C-alpha cells in the first residue's frame, strides 16, 4: 500500500502543490483519522461499480485541480440511491462543469459513501510567518464562513490545548447537545486535534490542511472532505 509520505513525495516530484481529494483522504486516513470511503471514477460505468461496492446512498463530486467550489460549478450530487441515479449524475456533472469551466482539467468524478448526518466541525492548519503551523477548530460546513466561530493554537498541541480549543468557541453548546440534540464525543474531537498536530509536525511539506466538514457523533467522528496543500518544491 502506498504510504502517505509516498503520496506527498510523488505529488511534489510532479510539481503539484495540491493533493487530489482521494490522495488527501488517503494521507489523512493513514494519520489515524477516519474518513468516508472515497474513490475516483473515470467513466460512468466505473462510478456505478464503485457505488455498488460502497453501498448506497453515495455522493458524486467533480475531480479537477482547477475547480475549488465544486457545488457552484454544478459538480456535486448527493444522496444517490440507485445505479441509474449515479449514471445520470455522472453525466450531469460533466456537462455542467464543462459548460461553466470549459478550460478546466477534469480528472474524473469522485464517488463517496454518504456519511450519516452529525454536528459539522472543521479542523484546519495554515502556516504563520512568525509562529509556523497553527491549528484551527470551529463549527464546520458553511458556518465557518458565516460565523467565523473558530479558535487557534500553535503546533505542537498539548492535551490541554486541544480541550481548550473546543470549549472556547461560542458554538460549544451545540457539541454538548443543544435542545435535545445528541451530544457529540468531545474527547474524540480532542484526539483528532492531537492527531492532526502530530501529522503536521511529521510532515513539514504540508502548507495548508482543511478537514471540512467533519461529522461529529456521540460515538466518534468522520471527515467528509479533505484538502491538503503542499509547499512548493525548492
């Protein structure tokens, strides 16, 4: 099996600074972080075959290094329940993306097992010119853009740092179980922050990282989307 370091080294040798979604999830998974099953399909038939192997429902997303906001480009289809729906979604995605981004390089379509809904959180990392790698935690999905309810700590994190990061966001009551909603396993989120911190320490080639959203549950958490940006090779 290809290791996370091999994936990073291969991308850098090819002059790429952004890992594909499939590569990013492979790297994150090997760091001990749960991710949803994800695989690249380069044909409608392959997308259907992968979907059957994963089990329905699935989601389809365009795979292109030139498209950041996949939903805006018509490149995302969620909750597909049958092989027929998957086949149509594959064709619709390619058609929509080619119309809106005719110059975009298209690698295929990512097939992803749909995760059960949970409380959406984000874990991210960016590098500060003065302090180096800095971890971020907050409410995920579009909420991070709208509310900007996030906390920061410098890498490496101690256990106390992880606990404080989670509890100091204004949305923390959502994690405790707001208005009858099931509380999430906060201790598991603390472990995720520490694992990301360790991953960043071991991989100085990583410039940016985003796990958004992570679906948090009472019995764990799973990263639904992952983005990894590498430093440029010198």
